[in-house]
C-alpha cells in the first residue's frame, strides 16, 4: 500500500497538472470501489475548478471552487495516470476519468479496487470519519519529540506497532517505520512507552529525514506504485534494512539485517545496533 511519500508524490504531480483547471467531463465507470461512490459523483464535479490538491496522512484531498472536497485513497494498487491529447482506449480497470477543459486528463486505474473516492465539504472534511482522530503530520511543525512522547506514554505495545497507529502519527507505514527505527538505533521490539524522552528526540528527526528523502526520490516502487506521470519511485534503492534480510548491517558491519514478523507484517532491523 502506498505510504506517505508515495501519496505526497502523487499529489504533487496531480497539483502541477490540474490546479487551476476546470473539469469538462468526469466519467464514473462503476458504482463502487472499496466503498460506493456518493450520489451524483460525476455530476457534482463536472464544470468545477480544481483549486488545490493536498494530502492528509495517506489520503488525497482535491479542493474545488464551490467548497466540495474529493477525498480519495489509492488502496493497494490504485494509480492516478496523467495524460494529454485524446483519451486512450480505456481498460476494464480504468474506473474514473477526469477530463479538463483544454488540458490534461487523469485516469484512475485500480485492478484490486481497494481504493476509494468520496465527496465532502471544506468546512467539514477534517471531521470526516476517515480523517477524524488521525495524529499529527510527521513533516509538520506540530510533530516533535514532546508530542510523540506524550502519545507513547503508557503504551506497552512494540514501538513498531505504535508508529503504525495512525492516531499516533499520520501516514507512516511498514517501510518507513523500519527505516526510521534503524536510523534512530531503536529496536522495533522495544516497548513503546520506553521510547518517550531521549529516544523520541532521536526518532523524530529520523522519521523526517527518511520521509523527505523518499519524497525527493519519488517514493518507493515495490509492486504497483508509479508516480502520476508514470515514472517509478527510486527510494527502494536507498533502503538500509527494509527487504535486506541477510545483508551486513550498513552501520556496524558486524550485525546482520534480520526479518521478524510483527502484527502479520515483516519488520527488518539490526539486532546488534538497534536496542
């Protein structure tokens, strides 16, 4: 599933292509994705101007000139594909098409249909059930060691599981939590409450650095993900531990990158230098 860097990269690509443009036509080619489309979905967006495209956690938000907000999620395999010129022949997994006036078009393709699109309003979208209760953005000023420490207080779960909880911090997923914990020298098995304080002071900048580097590389392409312009992400080539089981530790060179399973997800770390 795309994590924060991948969704941020897609949003930035869509923003460059679509912000300020008006939708001439919207095609909704099936009644649902993971959830049903809202009533009159295509009709409500046709003729509207896209004011901004932004991200919250792993969600995309398209702001329109009448206050409507399209709230979307890519799911496991969703792709937003930007094109110019005539529309290509559409395939069975091309579920939504956005055509602009005298500009590019965007095709949403999702062969697993785990993505979603719904509509809300700018005045209420923050309280939408998909967004309410989500924690601070890790790249925002509201996220710091004190905030993270407060969120981890009393938590007896492993720190890896705590960081994947979207109520603790928004948008983190399996890949970038593994990489951030490695950079901070913190074991993914450590009890979350014990990370509060000095360890959190190391972990917060590690999270920021990993995310910023991944965004700069266009995200990570492991299976289905591509950027909105069709380019692959490249951060997977910079992984220190994720999917590197059996490799020498790139920090201490004496330990070996080890894979364990936590909450049915693979975790990669160096048991020698992550404590």
